C-alpha cells in the first residue's frame, strides 16, 4: 500500500484541472465527428476537475477564454478529425504537444486565418503557444475521417470507433496514460509540413 507521502504526488497528478475540447466544422460527415460527439462527452461521468467545452468558435476567442480561466487548465485534451495520409477511417492517433513556434510568417498566417473564422487545430496550437496559454499537458486525440463529404451522419467505420474514442479521452482526462497504446510527440515544425502531423 502507498504511504501518504507517496500517494500525495499521485493525487496531485490525477487531479490536474483539465479541459476536454472539440474542434471541427459542422455538417461535414466524419470531419464533423468532434462536434457531433460533444453531447456524448458532456454525459461522461468525470471528476469535478474536468470540464468539457466546444472550441469551434475560432482560435483567438478560445485563447482569450483560456487566458481568463483562473486558475488555468493544467491539461487540455482536444478531439479533432483531420485527414492524413496512410490512415484508414477511424484510425486514432494521440499526440502530445511539445511546443515551439514556426517562423514569423507562419505565425502571421495562423493569426490571419483565425481572424477570418478558419477553424483549425494547427492555428489553435500555434496561437496558444504564442500567447503562452498551454501549461503542462496538451493532447490531441485525432481520428481519421477520410475524404470530406457533406452531411450530418458518420460512416459505420467512424461510428464503431466512438467507444474507443471516449475511452481514450477518459484515460487522458484522469491521467491514466498506461491504458494508451502510444502517444506521439508533436512539435511546431511538424504542423505545416506537406503531410502535416503524419
């Protein structure tokens, strides 16, 4: 049995103030999985230190919200669905943001996109990094949507993945990383390559 002294750091780690956020456009089939899954995430039984929110209202507004949060979130988990090479629909990749900034021209491009209403995980990460809102842990739970198709339904392949997606998010939210198969480090210089984060 763990002593009180050894148990305390574990409890602190598990009780990090945490935000689960969804990023994605609506009415784009599998690409809209994050906002479509938002009501299910809200129903999850989670500890009091975990909040769930939509982050679809533009990176600048999201960063302003995060800056105003007192105390700040120690852990942020972002659910997204970005088409990437060499993945099948429903393939799930967990990335851990390791920080860093691209060159100044790319930063300005991110801010410009954000100002015109572009919803983008890459822009959100870069602008958040620039304004120093990210703290200890930022994770992306990125699920392959396949080609973009308009509509309000998920394909069966994506529907089948929902229990796994929720399980992964729950594990990240409570700091139970041992349940995850792998976590891939993500740096700013990986965001804007031809194949993006792949």
